[in-house]
C-alpha cells in the first residue's frame, strides 16, 4: 500500500506513520527526519537545508525531490511506503506522481489529519526531546517524571529550534500557503480521506485503520 500523510506540522503525522509502519510492515519515509539527520551528520544536504529549517521555511523543491526519489527506489519500498512530510508543494506532488508513474506505481490513499492551529501551537511549543535516546516528551501532556532530564536514560531534554512559538506560527503560515493546496489536488484525484486529529494517538490510529480497510495497494 502506498500511503501519503498530509497535515500541518504537529498534526501527528510522524506518530501515525510510525504506527502504520508497525502494523502494515511498510517503511516510513519522513523527509523532516532525513533532513534533521543530514544536519546532525553535517552532510552537503544538511548544510543546504539547515537555514531553511531553522526559519520554518521549506527547503527548495529540487533538493528534496531528489532525496525522496532515491528512497522510493530502495528495495524495502517495493511492497509499499508511507510518506510523511512529502510532498509539501504542488510542484513536489506533480513530481512524485511522475516518478511513481515511471515505476508503474501510484499513491493508493492520502490521509489528511486535521487539527486546529491553537492545538498545534500547544503541541509543538511544549515538545521536548531527549538528546541521548530521542524519547519525545511534552511539558503538559507527557512530562518526564524526572523534570528537566529524560526519565528513561537521564539525558538532557531539548526543544527543536523550529518548535519556538514564533517559528511554529511561521511553519503554519507556510503550510497554509504552500501545502494546503494539496488537499484540493488529491481530492480531485479521489485519493483524499480526512481524519480528525484532535484525539488520542490510539483513537486517531483506529480511525486510520478503518479508512485503510478496503483500500487495495
Ligand atoms: P517536519 O519534521 O516534517 O515538520 O520538517 C521539518 C522541516 O524540514 C520543515 O519545516 C522544512 O524546513 C523541512 N522539510 C521537511 N519536508 C520537506 C519537504 N517535503 N519540502 C520542503 N521542506 C521540507
């Protein structure tokens, strides 16, 4: 099954993609994760992407399109994939459609996770990540039992530079201007399924599983 997750930053795409990947055994391709890893590793891609990411802007299409094309050629994507955070512009969506067509494939479904702006701001500005084990906490909804350090491994917790309120608001603007037009794009192709995202991760996942039933990949 070839799945794409659409939704604003903080709508829970990453969490749901990981759950879908576990349940259906297909790889999770997160362009945000790939770019953050590239920044950490100091690769050419990371150096090009860092400034855009820190400002909450999108990395230019020509950079990210090549990255995803390479991933889709991997053997583990043959049985299907979950795209999380890509495409994010109409140009990216058109390019994806073309690449998949060239491989004799296409998307089977686009899950659009809907969450209100104020909820997104609450979710993202409170997010804290363990620098050692990567465990994600939330100051209000899921705080570490050890306060400022990770309750699992004792590592320090940090906030992503793009999770400050100012940058989250910028990311939401960018989403509305450049990514939200994809809702229409995929609606017209009959691929869109809306998912109410303001529930627990388990409840959202249940809804998604219902939406995926009957879709053939
Ligand atoms: P995310 O973790 O998906 O919110 O992505 C974090 C940042 O990575 C975004 O704010 C962008 O700067 C960059 N990024 C991720 N995916 C894309 C994409 N498909 N196109 C352009 N920039 C992207």
